[in-house]
């Protein structure tokens, strides 16, 4: 069993380690020998190429960190409040709001109505909120937290708090919230990954260069490199410039830049994440 787990762990970690190795490989070596586990020639050209865009990269990093932190907090609060309400027996409209959330998992208005609501009614186009609000509420997270609240927060504890004079908000923050950290950490991790990796909202709503998040910026950089590679006319006109671009190595470097921060932060969530995934695993 330990050997199997070791092999599985290696299979999970090797692709990312391989990407890191390729990002430090010289472009000439990649062109001549293809991708190798042990590069023939090491180089920092890919990172030097990206460093020339450091101002925009750092700005996009800041935007991504901002929307990830703020968006995760807003998403967690909205999801937990909604889930807590529909998990309590004394809330007489819980069935309606449960089906209301579940219905959105099966059917959605589509891209065009969503765009119209965001731009014509909410007026959030080209603002930071266009990167936060569309992803703030998720019906799947609501169902997860509803199940967690039902199984992990006994009604007797809340009843005792009400007898002592605690209101709903005080009961939630002082009793429910501490008991629900595994479930909250689980949806917080899902939300963090969603915000960090999102590029589609920027494609739809953002035109201001100062609001472009990291993933969208990296996609534009990659698209520009591909355009220069495929357009033979431009390549002929600017051959000296094009030859200095470490295209393949730069792509891997972009993967490292985009993935490494979230990969490093994952171990801090792991304990709660595993606990949250076992919700409902034991039947009493």
C-alpha cells in the first residue's frame, strides 16, 4: 500500500516538477532535443523575458491577490449564511430556498443574460467587482455547507444559546462558525482556486489594462508569442527579435508563476480540506 501511495504521489508531483525543469531550459536545447527530464543546457532566459514585463506582471499579481482574498471572503460569507439558513428546521422557507439554489445547478440563464445583468443593471463592467461578484455565489458550495451544518451543528447547542439570550448572529459567529471550520475551509479553498485561476470574467468585462488579472495577462502574452511564431511575415521582418524569445520555456515559466503561489498555500488548507471532504462519510 505504501509503495502504491508513493507511486501515486510521484505521478502527481512529477508533471509540475517537469514543468519547472523545462522553464529553466534554454530555448536552443528545446528546439534541438525537445523536452528532456535533464536539460542539455540550463538558462534563465524565460524568466528574464518575463522580467521585462515586471511592472504589468506585478500589477496583475496584485489584482489577482486582491480579487482572490476579497472574493473568497465574500463568497464564504454569502455561502455560509445562505446554507446555515436553509439547514435550520425552524426556517419555514428552507425547502423553497434549497430548491431555488439546486435549480441553478441544473439550469442557468446563459452568458448573454448574465452579461446584460452585469453591464446594464449592476454597471460593474471595467471595475474590480466584475472579477468578484459573478463568482461569489455557487450552488454546489451551498449544498456542501448545508449538509455540513445539518450533520455537524446539533440543534440542541443552538437551542441552548437561544435560551441564554443569544441572537442568530451571535450564535452563528460564536458557536456555528468555530464548529464549521473544516467545511468553511473546504469551500474557501474551492473559492480561492476559482478566483485565482479565473480569466474568463476579465475577457468579458475588463478593458482597462490596470485591472487585468494574472491569468488573463499570461494568456495574452502566450497569444502574442504564438502570433509572432505563426505569422511568417512578421517573423521575417523581426527575425532577430523573434529569435531571442524563449517561447516554449516562457510558457512553462508562466505556468510556474501562475501555479506556484497557490500550490505553496495548499498545505495550510489540507487538514481542514480533508476533514471537509469526509462530510457525511460516517452514518450515526
